[in-house]
């Protein structure tokens, strides 16, 4: 049974406890008249379904938090959240829960430090999952085409809380921006520039360096590997789209270099 099946089956209970359990409980609201069972189905720390639930909860709450961080949630940020939900092919109930989590993240007093600390524990510091979470959050911050100073400060704080240093965060931001540019660029020169950014290499990098970067990015974003480490199965299309863009970027660079 998937993590969501256990949630709606009432066997997950407030398994996560802490702030993530509270967020999921608030998002589920009155779906369960008798409440969620806290006695059955408790999974140990690191169990796949538990990690998947933590990832889903943290992702949408953080998207709401970063979207509101500059004081106003823009149409572009809402559109990005809608696009993520669409890529995940959420059913109506999952969609309502995701929206409620997004709204919880926008609330005054959102316990971001506690949420991040718990997510880091729940994920067992799986670097690929933490990177995927950061990529989605960064994409939210960049959705309106610019990065406000407060958004940058919050991204720095989020990354630090997850054990990611500024240099690595900068690299993630460059790749996320590169993917957005690669998908939207019309001019060949702009698309090629974005392709290098997406792979995380400089335009003057050697073919060997480019190949290594390509293989590293493909390995880090491989859908099956991510799901095995705790990425919710609903997010497999997001990872698949990313690997498709990475491959297309690599193919374009090779073609231009030949």
C-alpha cells in the first residue's frame, strides 16, 4: 500500500508526530470524522512510506512559505504550485490536501525551523531527496522571474537547516534557472547557454567534464532511485521530466560541439 493509501485508510495515524504530523492533520481537516488512528500502522524512522509522507507535507508547506516570504503570493507562484500538482496527477482529495498544506505554509508563525529539522531527521539526510526538495522550493522562489532579497535570505536559511552550504545552493539555483530557460528559450544561443547551466558546467568545460556532469545529474535525478529513497510515487513524473531535460541539454551541447 502506498503512503497515501495508508493515510486515507486511517492506519498512518499521526505517525510523523511533531510539526509535520500537525501540518498533515490540519490539511486533512474533517476528512476523518473520528480522527486519525494514532495506534495502528506506525512505521519506524526511515521507512519509505513515512519518508514519502514527510516529503509531500514538507514540499507543499515550504512552497507556501517561500511564496509568501516577500509579502505577496504572485500568480506565477500559484501557477507553479498548480503545475507541480498537475505533474503529480493528484486526485481531488490529494489536491485539496496539497492546497491546504500550501496555505498552512503561508500562515504567520509557520514553524519553518521545526519543520526543516524534522524533515532532515525523517529523510535520514538522503542528499538526493534534500536536493529535490530544494529544487522545487527554489523554482517557487524564481517563479516570478526574479529573486527578492528576503527570498534569498530564506533560501539560505532553508539550505543551511538541511545541511546544504551556500556554494551547493548556488549550484542548485543555477541549474533550476537553467532548466527553466532551457524549456522556454526560443533562440538557439539562449537555449545552448541554458543547457550548460542545467548541467551545471561552464561553456568552456571539456567534453569529459560535461559527460561527468551529465552522468552525475542523471544519477541524482533517476526516478526509480528517488522513489526508492522516499520520493512520493506521485512525483515520479517531475523527476522524469528533469532527466529528459538533462538528456536533451547534453545532446544539444554534444551536437553543438561536434
